[in-house]
């Protein structure tokens, strides 16, 4: 019987890296399929995220909902988290068709739009940052919702006027 040659460390490393490449490709394919199933503008998303490495400024869901966002955002991640992973609406906390919804820190309105698509009742959206309020109002108008009341204010446990601190540093 012929003895097998032992692999060198470099050969073992190459095998591991090849397996990792395959896993990475499979992971990317799974993510691309996820995008194709959920977004009408999936080709734009795939090109921007995979090849150009730029953030998306418009997401169009398969149900027709369209959400616009400013540049330098994490639109796909926020839409995935709110609409598909249901982080804000777990199984034990669904939005009913007659529920009143209050969205404190509405940002550009992703959760507000989700809530409006599920209830016939009123949604109160509070967002203090003027640029976000512009996108919030735009997204409400674009999707034709009339049951949302926006308030350009912050919500606090104190009455009064405070300074709004902003940062250009992305939160990760």
C-alpha cells in the first residue's frame, strides 16, 4: 500500500481558503435571492451593493411600497430589519387593522409606512431632524397614505426646548 504524502501548511491553508470562497459565494447568492424575492428594483440593489459598493437611495418593494432615503444611509438594512425580519413587529406584537400607532423617532418613515400599510386607523409619527422629516413626508405622499400625522418635534419626558445634536459618524 502506498503511503500518502502529508499536506504542507500552505496546502492546508489553500484548501481552507477554497472552502471559504465557496461558502462566501453561497452566502452572496442567498442574499441576492433574498433581494430578488422582496424588491422590484432588485437589479439596481444588486449592482449598487455588490459591484459599485454604494448605498441605495430608493427601495421598491414587491407590494409596490416605495421608500426614498438620503445619500449615505443604510436603506436596505433598515427595510430588511423592519419589513422582513420584523424586528419592530414580532409575532406577539402585530399591528391590527384598527390599531393606533405612535412612531417616536420616525426617521425617514420606514416603520411609519409599514404601520400605515397594516392599519386603517391613524399613525402619529414624531421626528425632530428636518432632513428626515422631508423624506418622511415625501415617503408618505409617494405611497398615498392619508392616515399619518407627522410632528417635527422630539419626544421627551420634559417640556421645553433642547438642542438637537447630530453626527456625521455612521452608527454601526
